[in-house]
C-alpha cells in the first residue's frame, strides 16, 4: 500500500510526550489538523486553551476514522487496550505509531489485536522527557536535537516508515532505525538501568537513620544523578515489567562490575581502580563522539573558522612545536602491547592520535591522560588485548585504521573498524591485501573502503614481501603483524621511508634487523615497557621553516625537532633552492634523531625538484608549492603524476589557491611548473584540509593585501597550537569564527 500525504494527525494521550509532539507539529504546520484525544476532559480542555491542539476529543469514535496518522502516546501497559478500541474504527490507509520506551511488548500487543500486523504500524520511541507531566507541561522544543528511534517490522510499508520519520523530523529530532530486540536491549542499559539505580540509591539512603543530614549536605553531583528518581513511579513500574529480562541482564552486568570495583577498593588495588575511573571518563566523552561520528579532540571547532592573514615583516625567535603525530600513534601502540608501565611525554593531543588511544582503551588497556602531553599506559602484553564492546571508531585517522588492522588480524577475537564520513571513503586495499598474504581474514566494503572487518584466525604466517609502492604505514603494519606470525617477516621497500616503527620497537626491546632497504622481524619476542619522549613534529615545524625561509630579515630556531631520515625531504628541497638552514644540537631521543633547526632568510632560486625529494616530502607538498611560488624563476615538480589520491587533491587545492593569489602554475602531462611572483590579497578555500589551510596561511604572509582562507575548522584538531605559535614568531594571522 502507498500512504498518501498526512493531513490529519491524532495524538491519543495528551501527557508530556503527546502534548509536546502535538504542539511542535502544530507550530510547524506539519498537517492540516492536529487533533488530541484523552480520557480526561480537563486535559483536552487545557490542550485547546494552550493552543497545543486544533481539536480535542474524549470519544475515540469521533476522531479515529478521520485520522491519517495516529500516535499512541499512552503508557506501555495501555497499548493493548487502546489498539483493541481503535481497531474497528481505523481506515485502511491509517498509519499508527507509538512513543513507548519498550517495543517488544508493543509489537506483541499489535500482533495479538490484529493477528497480522498492519503494514502501516510503525513502532517508535522518542528519547526525550522531563520530570513534569500533563498537557500543561507541553514543550514544542522537547524533541529538538534529540533522537527518535523507529523500529520498523518486516511487515512495515516503507512509505509509512517515511511518513512517520518525516513527522518526527519536523519537530527537530534526529530519526534513527533499529531492530525491536536491539532497541529494548540498548534502552535497558542506557535509560532503564540508570533510572532504576537512581530510585534504588535514593530509597536506600532515605532509609538510613541520618538520612536528613545526608540529603541536606548532598552536593550537586548527587542531585544531578538522582534527578531522574523524581520520574513517575507508576510508569517505571510498568517499564520494569514490560522490559523485565533485558533490564535484569543489565542489572546483573552492573552488579558484577560494581563487585569488581568493590574488590579493588577493599584491596587498595590502585591499577584496577584507575582503570575503572579512566575508562569510564574516556568512555563518557567517547560515547557522543562515536554516535555522532564527531571529534575526539577538544580543540576541534564547532563553528566555521576562517583565517585572515596580513603581510609579515620578519619571522624571529625561538619556539617548539607539538610532539610528532606519527610517533605519538606508535608510542601508544608499543606501550599498550608492552609488559609493564610506560610513561609517554610530549604526546600530541590531535584528533588522530587520540583515536588510537581510545581504541586501546576500548580493548581493555588502562591509560591515564593525556594531561599536558603526558600519557601513562599500563601495558597488557602482545596477547592481553580484550575484545572491544563494539565497533572501534577511529574518527578521521587512517593511520589508526591501518596499524590497528595489522594488530587485530592476529587477535583471538573478531573486530570491526570504522570512522567518520571522510575516513569511510579512504581505501585500505594495500594494508588488507598485505595482511591476507599473511593468512589474515580481512574484508572491506566495495572499493576496499571501510568498514574493515577482521576475523580471528589460528595464526598468521611470516612473509617475504617486496613492496611496489613505498608506504611507512603498510610497512609498519606488517612489522607489527610479524610479531605474532609463525616465521620471520621480511619487507623490502622500493625507497627508504620513515622508520619510526623500527626504531621504537628497538627502544621497547625488540630485535629488528635492517639491511639497506630490507627490514625483518622474528616472532616470539616481547615488548618491555619503557618511558618515551616524543620529539617535535617535523610536519608542524615545516610551516615555520618555510615562513622564515621566504620572509626577509627572518631568523628563527625551532627546537628539538625529530629529523628521521624519512622526514627530511622538505629541508633537502629548500637547501637545493638556496635556503639558509642549519641543524644544531643533534641528539638521540629514544632512538629518534632530533635537532634544533635554525633558519635565516636567503633568496630562493627556482629548481627542478627531484622526484625522490618530492616523494620524501609528500606530507609537506602544499609547502613545496608555497616555496616554489616565492623563489625567483621557475620550479618544476617532477614525478607529480605518481602522486596518490590525497596528494593529487592537495595539488589541485594549492593550484587553485595560489592562482587566486596571483601565482602562475601550469600542470601538463604530470609535470607541474610554478613561476615565482608577487602575491596579492584574495579569498581562498582550504577545502577543509588543515595542511592546505596552514600552507596558504604561510603564503598569505607574503601577500600585498589581506588573504582570507575559508574551511580552517580542522586546523586546531591537527595542530592545536598553530595560530598561537605563528603569532608568537611574527606571522600576522587572525582566527575568525562564525
């Protein structure tokens, strides 16, 4: 059956939910007529007086036959009786939905009354409420930004489901769909159990002899937690009966968890207590991010961010940049898989690295922090990870997904990795194919994109792999998987890539062998906990290196920057163009080479940039464009045709932006030509890419006229202190939020 346009809506039950729905729909003029029914004449009268409904009824026979859509806003236990009463009055086209907080018993009632459930019967549940009751408490904003769960049945007509969804969306709610059984399980855990605990806690304390004193001095946290104990006792009695088994299951789970915490307190088990508290804190912050596929980092802006840049006079001073992101990821991984306690200093609290940290928390690893760059990890060893409670959500971090895929491929449990909308479009083919050669059972969606589904296997097999395309992430993943494999794993690269993983494995006590472009690892080794200091991120330092190299009279020192052999491509290019760059105070930091980078301004000359240098500076590609645009003469970027998808997107974004700023760029047959010139003020788009936004900011520092850069929302989650450091050393950069 096809259900026609909804003209007349009937809400049966003018309590808080029914009244608020009617009022919201009436304000939005969603239907021609919003009618209300209630057994109480006073509720109907108030509904009319308060302009909640257009018409009011106390007899079902007068209103049911003319309704296109009926909403049962009655207590769950009354559903069966109401369905019996309206059954003989229904038109064939009428859609029926409800607002009950349990669904299995509502479906059972419909099946009992109708025999065969009508195709227009669509169970639903708004996740919203208040301690207030009655039509007088009706609030047309009650459902705004709240979730509405629909639980369509096999018998449900898709057009009817769509009509009910449209109705709820008109109130400002977000509509989701879920199976009936899953709904009742989820609500038992997230709504019913907390209410039952609040009722029980208040009742227990009220029976204490000194309960008056207890409540008199109760702090705000107690009041907040027990607020829900002021809800309708009759309603909660009915919910306990309606969702009995699911609620009992959740009470048992909670009781077991509470018993474990009690034991930890009794025995002063600090690690166990810290584990509960840190996991709970992180999970509380994580739940909303996972459900909304939003950010881990508190630095991420909710508003639209634009950068305004004015011409800089000189870049001067000493500064430091945040910890290396690639190394921060790996430090968390090594610490979690090590035996013992690892303290990480200089951890980068970016969106991506926090995703890796959260994933290990989800797999049972106790992690304290991050706090001011410090993270304390209680390692569980190679075989101590626990099955996560659900899908592992990795935000926008492709490196998290690739490295975790390798580790999880060797575990004795199944897992599923997913991320935000952007990550769900990024191919994982190279890592998943490589893992399959080791015997892993891994699959993805069509096109090799996430979600990544990983299934437990008896064991992985070591491989001798010659990589056709250089990738530090794939190499790292195979090395990590090799720790679990039967037999030696050997990887040969076409060119040298950054070797953070090899160095860090050695720092944690693992023997890694390297011979030229070949690296190998043998299984059966264990990682031993070791404190780790993360060096400054070369990719972050690169923005200020270029800023000083292109700004007359500049003289800047960036301290303690990691200069891994696979990370020096941009510096090599700058030196070939004549930049005055000196690396001093060389040191070894946990196996990673670090230096202070001293940059003075010197005129740059256009060059033909070698393909190997371009490949080694792929992360800094936008800055290569800026540098070439500031050099005298023409620069040629060789090997541009071999750049991968992400880099190609950045090529186009930088080409568009710099052309608007007056720079001549030609791109033919995979060779890019950039002619240095004068920058002019312009409005340019970073397309949401933080590296593009920051690179265009550096370019804007040379422009005659203001440069406005839109789409800078994600810069703070990638490089939290970019604006502050830029301003400190002389860049005239302002952040504007709208």
